[in-house]
């Protein structure tokens, strides 16, 4: 994961800086009277951000599955491998 450095610019400076792709190289806060109004980022930065969010969602989902499995085991709600195979065979034969 990379650490990004952002710079604050006025609206006028932002318009000038965004005029050409060569001058825009990263996230920029657009401010009005010192208050942040808008954040502009490159497509690559946005893609990286979305990929990071997806990785976090997947990690959270995996953690949730592990916790649910631990809870099932603690509450004696599990089956042996042979029981699962038997149920799968039975389901195939019915279908």
C-alpha cells in the first residue's frame, strides 16, 4: 500500500492544474474559503482505492465465516466428513 501526499489548492489553481493530464499527478482537495469542497483523484488512484476496499470486504467476509464456524462448533452444530458425503450422495440420487 502506498502513502499518498495530497496538496490543497484554490479553485482557480485547481482549474489551471487540471487543465492538462501532464500537470495533474494525484489527489487534490478543492477548497473554498479554506473549506474542502471537492476531492479530485486520478483514475488509477480511484481504481487502487476500489481494489483495496474489495480486499477489505473479502477479508471481513472470511473473518465472519470463521467466526460463524467457531460458533457452530461451540454449539455442537457440525457434521463429520462421512455424514456430509452421505448427504451429498443422497441429494444427488433424489435429483
